[in-house]
């Protein structure tokens, strides 16, 4: 099985320091929906792995998160793509859970549930914690320069072997020419 794991905020859609709390606040990054469609049409299963501490902070509830993800799914489908699963960590940073990136728990759970070894699986994100989670899980870290990506690259300390792409569309074009 060909698998790609994507971060959500800053990778697929524009991020916000105030969190994405409703479908109205969810805005795709130009080319990201078509990139997911390209990956889908090339035979990749696309899974999202996203930290959503806004749940623990009381900024939104599960109904709002589900509505955001429904909007995402519909937009991807309209572009000709498919999201096979969405995994999320609902915990706050200080909880110390194993599923919150940069820890590898969420990615390891994806590998376990889909019965896919993560060694060659790209984990695409815009933050250092996405890349650290990928490296810790044995996946392939991929940085996109959207969202926090440019700041992440400028700060350095990227895990060894991290690939860098301008955006999700550039990554998809390279992976599925």
C-alpha cells in the first residue's frame, strides 16, 4: 500500500494562531486540494495526522471539529481526491500524551491500523514537531514552506534526511509525476 501522511493546519489549509474553530475559518492553501487529488489518483492512500489542542482548551467541541473535517473531505472530493482517514490528538501540550506530535504515537497508530510499515512513508508538515514525529516513528520527514514552514526551515535543526518543498502541490508533483 502506498501511503502519505499529511499535517492539516499550515499544510493543507491556512493556519491561525487563534486556531481553526469552525468550517468558515477553514481555508485551503492554493493547490493543496489538487495535490491531494493527484496523490489519490496516483494510488496513494492519504491520511491526516493533526494536533487539535483547541479541544482540550475548550475553544471548540467535537461537533465543530467534525464539521471542519466534513468541509475538508467535501472540498477534497470536489477536487477529485480522497482522505482515507483523519487521526487527531485532542490533548493540550502539557498533557504529556503519546499521540501529540512531536511524539510518534499518532503516526505509529496509523501504521498499526493500516498495517503499513512507516519506513518509506512521507509525513508532510510545516512545523518541526511534524518532522520530529516522522523521524521518531521511522517515517520520512517532509517540510513544506507554507504555514510555519519557512520559519521552521530558518530555525534549523531539521531531522536528518528531511525533504523540503515549496508547498503540498510541489511535493505531490515530485511524488506522483
